[in-house]
């Protein structure tokens, strides 16, 4: 879990205190020790000079025995550990005190100058002060106490004061951060959470540090602006929903109108397509009922009536197929959707047709095509219809070419039928797949073929469309998904 702002600031402040107070504590401790050491040296020097001066003064008035008694009395007083008296030639004449120091004082010494030097005695470090006069030299050795032992309480006191001051500063910083920063931020956070839960106004602290107060006012201004924009957006959404509802109602009316128009066009086309053969049938029935016809004429009229009846039957069958594109025609519709087999079956059916005697039929089928969702029987029906339409379009010209191809496309198969004929007029392209729309002459087509083809293909999950960008002739593209 990431530490909060207050803890991070306290850690940073604590680190700064460590970086600041530790060197200060070390400096104070070192300075204290050095100062005490210097004071001790000065004190030892003053004491040694006083003792040496006193001994020099007593040396002039007392006998050697009396002088020894005086020196013995001085040993131990004020920290004096040893005293040595030297003649003018630098050789010791009298030495009393610490044996280690007495031995060290047995060496000849320069009696012409005052000297200060350190010595090591039984009690530790000592400072020797040499004071010359006309009769020789007196050396007083004063004990130098351990400076660190005297400085330790002071250093500890400084350390304690530093630690207590740092702790007090951290505690004060904790409460100051809590009151001035953390609590206002918590108030702003809780207010923002209430706004997120649905409140319409952000409550921010009005007192505190200037930056946080300004931040709260900025957040409240932003919240008010967001609330206003939300209200405007809701209003726009309501308007869009109302407009969508009106559009849906208009679309329903348009669909109903289009359905009525489609029904009207279907009824008009059906009346036209069926009305002509029915009128012919009625006329020939009247002639037969009137009598007076030869046997050959009667047979001719009956054959014509049969052809017109078959024409009506074919129109009704195509119309039924258009209305129910997914309904099977016979048991053959359950066959597999093998595109290659269906295309070559279609070629076998149209090759003997007289409409193709002057037209070249080129077939290009990609090997190993996947099977599709449309049955082979319906595939033959669709491809046959497109090929025959292309043959009718090329019937007036010799040397025209019809190309029938099939290849994999995306996750299915694409079948393309194109010709070099005159193409589809622009006036018909938009409604080419509607029922009873045809470019053929009256009596040569019902206009249901392409409508039936589209119904079969879309029922199988595919699509058929006219490639309007194809230059010259017509190009129909069929996309069928793999089964």
C-alpha cells in the first residue's frame, strides 16, 4: 500500500533532521572534547607553573631535607603526581612522586627554557611543566584526567536535547499537516465521492491554507460545470430519444406504404402476366364452344391452351418460390452444397441450348472449393438463371462471351457470372431484384427469376449483387458462406 501524503512528508522531514542533527551532534561532541582538553592543558600548565614557582621559592630558603618534605607534601595535592628538581647542569638533584614518572625524570634536561610536554604515569596521561631559574630547573608533573569521561555527560545531554527537539518537531509537524493539509484534503475527497454517488453539489472547506481553498473552489466550479453539462446532455438525449421515436413511427409508416406499394406492383404485375394468357384461354374457349372448327384447328387451339395454362402454372410456381425462398422444392434440395458440381451440372444443361450456339461459355472453377450452405439443386437453379439471362442479353450478337467462375472468398465461396452484352440499364438497376422487373420483351420473361435467386441466396446467409462498376456487359457477384 502506498504511504499517504502526511507519512511521506514526515519521513522526508525525519530524513532531513537526521542529515542535519547527526552532523551537528558529532560537531558539538568533538568541539566539547577539544575544548575540555585545551582547558585541561591550560589548567595543568597553570598548576605546574604555580607548583614549580613555589618549589623554586622554597629551594632558596630550605635545606634539602626540608625541601624533600615540602615536595612530598605537594604530591597528590591538586593532581600533582611528581616533582623533579634539577641543577644548572640539567642533572636531577631531587625527585619525588609516581615511580614511573620519577624514573622518567631521571634523565638530564635542558634548563635554559620553559617547556611543556606529556608523560605517561601510573594514573595515566600526565602533563609536565618545566620552569627554569638561576639555580637550575623545577619540573612539576600534573595528572591529566580522561577528558572523554568528563565530556560524556555533556554530550549525552546534547544528544538527548537534540532527540527531544526532533521528536517534538515531528509531532508538531504531524498535527500541523493533519490540520492544515490532510483534513481539508479528506473533506474534498469525501465531497468528490458524494458527487460521484449522485450528489449535485460539491462541499469543500472554506478555511485552511490558501492553496487548498483555491483547489476546493476550482473543483466546485468544475463540478457545477459538469453538472450543467450533464443536464444539457440529458436534455439532448431526451430530444434524440423523441426524434428517434418519431423517426421509428415515420419508418413504420414508410414501411407500410412501401408494403402497400409492393403489393400494388405485385398485383399489377401478376394481373398483367396472368391476364394475357387467361384472355387468350377465354378467346380460344369461345372459339371451341362456337364449333365449326376442323379437327386440326381444334388440336391447335388445345395445344395453345395447354401452353398458356403451363405459362400460368410457371408464373404461380415462381411466385410461390419467391414468397417462400427457403422452402424445399423436392428431396434433391437436401443435397450437399458442392459449388463445382453445381456449376458443371449447369454447363451440361445449357450447352445444348440454341441460345448459346453463337456465344462462348468460359468456365473457371477453383479446385477444392468448400461446400456452401445452399443446396446443389438451388445452386443449379441460381446459376442457370444467371447464365440464361446472360445468353438472352448476348443473343443478338455473335462472338460474345459469358464467363462463369468460382473461387474461395473470405470464409466462403464467390461465384461470378459476367457477359459482354449491353449491360443493365441504369433505370432498372435499383429495382432489378424486385418481382416482375425485367428487361426482356413481353412474354419472354416473368421478372421473377432474379427475385427468386436473391431469396434463395439470402435464405442461405449469402448475398447477390450487380457490379455496377463493371465496364461493358453485366457482372453478377454471389457470395455464399461455407457450410
